[in-house]
C-alpha cells in the first residue's frame, strides 16, 4: 500500500480513524496518527462538544436565574445568581462524579443504586459549586486550543 496523499511513497502506517495509508511524513503531523480530513473532523467534533456544554451551562444559569422569586429578600438561597449557579453546578458536579463512579456499583442492587443517586445529586451541587469555574475556564481554553491547532 502507498500513501494516500503521496502515491509515490510507501505507506508506513494508517490513519487511526479511517484507515487510509500514510507515509512517514504524513504520519508525523499528529498524535494519534490521523489524515488531514480526520484531523479536521476530530478538531471540529471537539470544539462542537465543548461549545455545546457551555451553551447548556448558560441556558441552565438563565433558567435558574429566572426561577428565583421576584422578591428574594435577604435569603441567599433565593438569590437569582445562586439559583442559576446551583443549577449549573448540579450538572458539572454530576458529570465530574460520573467519571469517578465506584466500580462495585456495576454489581450493586437497585437499593444501593437508589441511595447512590440521592447522594450523588446532593454531592453534585457541592462538588459542582467548587469545580464549575475551573470546568468552564478549561472548556474555553480547550476550544481556543483546538481552534488554533493546525495539521
Ligand atoms: Zn483518516
Ligand atoms: Zn504522505
């Protein structure tokens, strides 16, 4: 097999995603090894995924913000910002905790799952409240990084 882009050169490897033959020069552009098309596809996919999450966070914040009572008084838990932030935090916290789901749960009974869900929801708000700013900054940073990435 020869390189898809340089038919005069032998292929030394293949694109990780589509399996096209690539010569040593083409193979040196990216890790994992990708052809230009698959490189762009992954780049766009990653950018789209992060933008989608940010849009969801913004929508949740707006939803929470508008859920607040008209007269929040002095109670901080009725503050529109707090409610918006808490809604975002439940999702970021939930996503974070899902990554660290204990393995034994695979074999756990439905009762254990039920309690795990309750604990997870409560934990999510707190974990998310701490992590949300970092998660949001990291996503923005990643979008910029992918955006600038050249083959
Ligand atoms: Zn490819
Ligand atoms: Zn090539």
